[in-house]
């Protein structure tokens, strides 16, 4: 299933409808494609190009700018261990070695069962909590090797599945703003009133 | 360029409210509001180094090389001169120590990851990065670390190679592909230090304009396969010329080394091509160098040819012409040559009483299309409405497509396209209307009466871009359609888009049909045995005439066939005498583009073998036939043209040789309008045949150019997806396409660009020849498609 499914095409059209220009929906649609297949396939990028009126090369150019989009299969759990200064000083290297030994893979690769992918990440903006890591973009702070073992055990056992959804799912619960409550595709210059979702509250 | 605000008041001279005066390095420079500093500096030859800036594309400020100092309220500040518009009283300095420091710093940064492999790089010697590193660089680098490494070069298309290590990410190629060509098939990918230009995986940069990216690349990152490792820039000699591949007449520079053509580059002619070329025009010079070129005259003996001397061959031709019955000599072709070629052959025809002549091969429009008030490319793109009654401009006249597309993108014109299938311009059209072949003329009155269309037509000038959209449809349908538009918009002008390089020149200078004896009539007469001598002047009826049956009968019926050509074409191989002709790049002269613009074409290399320019052959024959001839040089002919052709006036090469040429007003003798043809009602055949050209086909100049020969595709018949279901065939399987004349087998493809009931077959591709089904006495052709 590489192109977007019927259900996702419907969703894609709704997302596109929220932007003054269809192309602006490229990144949300890439998330949708990644949610569908776990990574962004070439076929999905071509499909997104068709939907937003861009060439496949333009969609690829946009997608490949972002670390969060993957172009080959990644594990169900993507573990990003921060390797930037604060974390490095607080033992990130040791943590990475431990993770490699525990999972039997090198940084940047995926376990044979497709469950875990290890990646070295740049600063995740949690320097006060170093060394930190993210599992599918959910933080874990001041991680020791033992805590990492526990985390991997819990993920393997599935006990964290409510907190940490599979990779590709950005939000565990999709926020869906009904059309009548959405701001809609209005050119910024035309907005004179508070957005409807403020519900009469004072403007910011 | 920024929008010009005319309401602003200041102390301008009253005559031009947009005039701006700035100071560059102490010199006062006159500019206009909206001009960029870098353009104003260029206008007075104050050179500011640059990589990404290109005057024909939008500015992006990508390379930061063009930093200059502008006096501001808090002292001098550095600005990027390709992004900063001029302002009145602005003080710009391009040579202060600060500017120099900034520019040197940029060069050092750009070179940090550049491999500096100039000794093995094709760009070396003409490389803006190399040149500006010398002129504006510090001369040394502080970067001692390991440079980036990439696999190199990688082919991003059949023609273009990319070396990512050399790339400085100036965005010129990607901007060109997106903004100018409308084929955004290359894009920046990745990020930061890994940023690179790349195609989508498995989707090559298959743009008809890809060669332009190689020309505008300011480093050696993009190279084109025909020129890779062929020559060094300092070994090249060059002359400015005009491309005659199609009738747009793009300005080029022809470059050669050691008497071999090696490269064409586009030259910026403001009224024509803006510096761009299509890949066919850019790379088909290879055919001139082909080993298959005819190198000496050939006389047929038995089934084969024997090489002969020019005197023997010409004498045998002259003898046949002398002994031919009156009115039984015919000349077909001439649109491949120069104006001088056409004029001399016309003069020969006049002297020898040859009335049967036609520069077209029943694949254009009657010369009466020139009787309408004529438009130019600039006037078509200037504003108002452009109505397309034409073939796919992107396929047949690619650079005209760039100009029209640009005019639409800049919201200067609105396109109304009336065509039998979607074309390259469909997505840029304001209205794109599908009219089945043969029905456009009758549909136009109602269409043009629609409220929004008639309002649009009344809002400004109307230009009809008119050509032959479907070779299986009589030209009279297009002529009727033009007349129908002109009836609604009487002030409309017409831009004829006949395809062959110098077709307008040939028709204007003596090779237009006389007494309605057009190519089809001539071939019909020949088939009946009424032609004693058929002269094919660079014409190949067997490959180009849509009614191939007529072409075959015509060639077979001629008692004696003379072919003057660069190659032994399908038709030339049936000739009794073959005379080798000098090709493009091998002869001097002038040419006339579709607007009637006369420009120069130049000789750059020695003609292949003993081949001669067409005009020389005509002069020789004139003498052999006993006519006095005072023509010994090209300028003799040019003087004769000026004297003999009204409207040509003093447009000699002295004038025409200038880059933009001169538009002349010559109306070729026009034949009586063909009888109005009403669209034939559908017979039992359910598909209307639509036969039109693609840029790359099996044309002789393309298949003898090694880099282009594989770009023709397999012949297919394209029908609407629902029609495919109705036929009951699977995509790609063979179907039988037939009518009462013949039957051929072609793979079928579904395409939603084709309306229901139409079967589109690209002309002259690899495989079965759909022309077997075409008969020119039927104004439209219907066929049946059956699965097998």
C-alpha cells in the first residue's frame, strides 16, 4: 500500500481545503503518508504531488529537508539519542554504546524484527535534562543505561503502547477540527476578527 | 522585478516618472524604478561578481556573491545587489575594501567544498567560478579539512550529467526548470551541508529544455553528454548564427574545433529566444558530423548508386530537365535551406518554366495564411488574447512555448486553446476547448459568442497562433477556423506556426506553389506519369507526407528523380541522381523565421565531402540550361533579392546580421483558398485519427544525432481510458487500427489527455506507420480500433 488509501485521500483533500494554496498542505500530507506506511514511500510522494499540484521532485525536495520524514522502513520505535554537547558531556556516548549492544545493531539501523531503530540526534532542546532521548518523539530525560534497558523491555512488552504510539503516528489521538469550527482557507490580510475557536474569549 | 509605482512623487524629470538616478562608484547612472542594482551596474559595465543572478529569471539572492555597499542613514551597509532595487539618489560602491572582503569571503566559502578539479573539468576556461575566483577571490583558502564526496557524475537524464561536488547551489538550473521551462523535475534535496540538486528517484530530468541548465550552470556541475570531454573552451572558435531546426529561429552561437561542430549555445535575442534553446536545436548539430552524410554526387546504375563527379551529375540533371515535356518538372522542398537557396531555386524555376513547386509537403498551411495581418512573437506575448489553432507548440516549436508560457505566467495574455487533444500549453490556457478534428471552424462562432470569451476578446488585441494541428486533417479546416475567428475579431493578427526552419523564407522567396499546384497536386500529377523530373530539394516525401500512399505513388511515377540532400533519405534512395547538400553550419546566408524575421546563418566548418550549398547547385544548373547567370557570390544573390522581392528592401546581410534581425513584410503568392470543408459526419469507424508530431521522432536530423536518436518513443495509439475499456484491450497490448484503406497493428495506451472518440498517434515514431490509413483527399480520417 504505497499510494494513499481511499480513506487517507479523503483526509488529504480535507487538509488541502484548509490552505489558501494546495501546496501548503505538502508537509501535513507527508505526515499522513508516513503514518500510513511507517515511512514516506516514493509512490506516496508522487501521489502527494498529484494532489497538491507539485512535481514529485518538488515533494521529495521538501520532504528530504526534514529529519522526521523517513524514506525507508524504520522500526516501530524510533529511538533518537541526543549526541549534542550537553548530552555528550553527560554520557550520551556511553548510552549509545549500551543501546547498540543491547539491541545488537549500529546507530542508524533497525533490528531484524523491525521493532527498533536507533538514531543519533542533534540537540533536542532538553539540555537541562541531559542525557536525553526520544522514542517516537516522546521524551525520556536523564537516561541511564539501566533505564534504557527498562525502556526497551517495556516497549517490547507493549506496556507503553498507550503512551507511545507506533512510529509515523504524530499524535496518539488525531485532533480533528470540524470544518465549521476551522478557520478555513482565508488570506491573512482578510482576517479582521478573532478566530472562531477563541469562542468569545479575549484576543491574545 | 518589483512593481512599478507610478504614483510616487519626487523630483524626476517630468517626461519619465519612472526614471531614477543613482551613483555607482561615483558615476551617475540612469536607471528605472524596479531595476536591480546589479542590472543598473551592468548597464554601465561596472561588473559585480555573481553566480545565481540571471537577467531572464527571478532573483533569489542565493549565492551572496554580489554584495555591494550602499550608503544608508547609518552609514554604508552591505546589500545583495541582485535583490536590492535602485532608489533615487542611491549611492552604491562596488570596490571598497569592505566589499572586496565580503566578495573574497564568499568565494572562499563557495570553494570550501568545491573540488577544484579544473584541469579535468569541461567548464575550465569558461567557468564563472574559476574566472571570478581569479578576479574577485583572495587567491588562497583557509579550508584544510576533508571536502564533501559524492558519486560523480550521475546521469540525471539521457543528456545531462550532474557532478554534485562541483555544485555551488546557485539555484539556476532548478529555477530554470521550474520558472522558465515549467518542468520542475529537479529540486534541492536534503539540507545543510548535504543539500544537493536531485531528481525524484527513477524520474529523470526529461525536459525538452534540459540543455539550457548546462549552459547557465556557473560551474562544471552540469555537463551535456554531446560535449563532455570533447574540447577545451580556448580551442573553440565560434560565430553567431540562427538555429533552423524549427521556424522560431533561435539565435545561437555555433562553436567548432578542428573543423568539427562541437556545441551550440543559446544567444539572448530579445524578440525571439531570450537565450534559450530546445534540446533538439541544441544537440542535433551532431547530424552534421555524421559519418552517414552524403559526400559526393551519386548516379543510380541498376539498383545501386555509383559515385560521380559534380559535372557529370549536374549535366545529367540538366539533360533531363532540357528533355522534359513542358510543365513536367517539379520542385518539392527548400524549407531546409537559406533564403538565398530558395531565391536561386525560385529563379531557376522561373527561368526554366518550372511551375510545379512547393516548399511544404502537404503538412503545413496554404500560403494564404500570410495574407492576414501578421503578428510577431513579441506582439503575441505583449497582451490581450492568444487563440491557439495550432499543433502542440511545446512539441513542435518549443521556444515559442517558453515565450507564450512566460506571457501567461506573468499575466500579460490569456490563452484560448482550441485543440483536438490536450497539449503542453493546456494547463496554462485560460480556456482549453476540445474540438474534434474537423469541427473547430463550425464550433468557433458559438464559442466566441460566449459572454466571458467575447468580453475577453474585446478587451485587447487578439493574436491567432495558427498551424497544422493534425496531419490527418485537411489544412482547409484550420484555414476555415482562422477565418471563423477573424470574422468575430476582425482586428486579429495571425502568427503562422509552420514548422520547418525556413519555410516562410522559402515560400516568400520563390518556392510557394503557383496556380494551386501544391505538393499534393504535384505528387498526384507525378503518380499519373505527368512529371518527367521531380527535384527533391531537401525534401523527403516518403517520410514526411501524411498520405504516404500518395508519396509512394508520386515518387514511383516520376520518370526521373533528383534528390538534393544531406543524407540518403528514404526518398533520396529512390532517386536517379543524388546531389550532396551542405548542411547547417556549412553555409552562409540568411533565414526567415515564422514572424518573417530575417537573420543570418553562418558557415563555421567546411562542407562535408564535396557537398555544396543549394544555391550553388541552382546557379550551376541555370548556366547548364543555357541561361545567363550573374551570380557568383552570396552577396550577388542578396542584392538580387533586395531588388526583386518587394518588402525585402534593403534587408541585406549587413542589416540582418545584427542579432535581432529585421522583420520583413513579404507576402508569398497565395493560392486560392481551398474549398470549405464541412466536417464529415461519423461513418462506421468510431475513432477520429489525430496525427501530430512530438519533438523527438525518427526525423533524419534526429536519428543521425547520437545523443538524440534514442529519444523517439515506440509508436502507440493513445485513446481515452474509457475508450480503452470499450475496445476491451489492456494497456500496452496490440490493437488493430484500420479503415477502408489499410490496417496496422499498434500497442494501445490510455491517456486522459485524449478526448473520447479520438485516437492520437504521434507522427514518425518507432513501429508501424499510421500514415498507411491517411488519404489526403479525405479531409478527416476515421478509424476502427479492435483488440486482438
